[in-house]
């Protein structure tokens, strides 16, 4: 018996897409091949290959697309990001604010904003939507500064991408996740570390299998039932640094 098609071709497209994403998420062989490809590509620093509006953005392209989908749908008026590096990610968020046209702002924190990066960011046309704080994201003084930006905001999103150790990310989650508004997201990049080979990272990087954003996320979710993993988002990307790292706030 043939399936009855929806009369609305747009709705039908998204129904069929949802089915394919669900099937893809259950395909263990594809997931294994994806991880194998990511490890091989990382030997060439694949994620360093891209820029956003002229500034390096150290992300997989699929993650950028997923983030813009979320931002376009929710139209957050405040995005809090920990970790700045070259600045491509916060400029990406700021440009989405500009396209959304809702007068939103990006608040970014990094323990060390290097002068050459700061110069590029502050001279960029999207900087008008950005406020940067230099210091630890878990420092109470920094947190108090960030809290001032919450006033009057209707939709708040958080992206935690600084130090990737279990302890630090768990502290960040406990501090910043409560700022996320219902139906919005706390995004945890670099959860893929849990699935890379043990000992893959050098000694100067204090994270590894068992000690990374993924393990922090699991610990956080045990005591925070108002957040849930949005499986559709990580399943649809497949080649992603954010394995199960899209946490949607329900209440």
C-alpha cells in the first residue's frame, strides 16, 4: 500500500528529511566511517581551513550550517560564547544577529585575547554587535559582567568552547546553562574528543577520553532534567565536533 503524500510539498520535504536523518543516526557503519574520516582529516588540521567574513573559524562547515539554522529559527537576542581564539565564531554569531535584525548582541569571553586577533575582531564591521571580556569564564567577576547583559533579553543561547577539560566545562555548564531561555540551546563543541583514540592529544592539552566536554555534559544532564540532547541536530551533521552536544532547554 502506497504511503499517502502530504498535499503541501514543503511539509512533505521536511517529513521525508526527518525520516532520513533518523535512519542515518542509527547507521553504525556510517558513524564509524565518519569518525575514521574525522581522525584522518585532523592530521591536516582540516577545521583550520575555513574563514567567516575573512576571519579564521575553526569549525566543521556542517556545524556552522546547523548553528545558523538554530539562530535563524529562534532569533536569539543574546548569544554568550566562551572561547574566542581567532574570532571567527563570534563574528559568525554577530553576523546572524545582523541578519535577524533584532538588535541582538554577542558576549564573548576568553582567558587570553591575543592582540593580533583582538585587532582583527575590533576592526571588523560585525564588531558593533560584540562585547568581549578577557579572563576566565568561571571567574565570578567575569560572570557578573555577563549577567548584566541578560537584562531585557527574550531569547538567550550559550556556546561553551573554551578549555575542554571535564572539570572546566562542567563548571561552565553549571554557571551558564541557567542563562539559556526555554526552547533555546546550550551548545557544546568538542564533545567528539570522547570518541577519538585515547592519548590522541599532546600533554599540553589537558583533555582526553574520559575527560572532556562529552563527559561533563553527561554529568550535567544527570542532575539537570530541564535540558535534553537534540539528537536530530548532531545526526543531521554527522561530520561534526558536536556529538550529542546540542542541549535544548525544555523549561
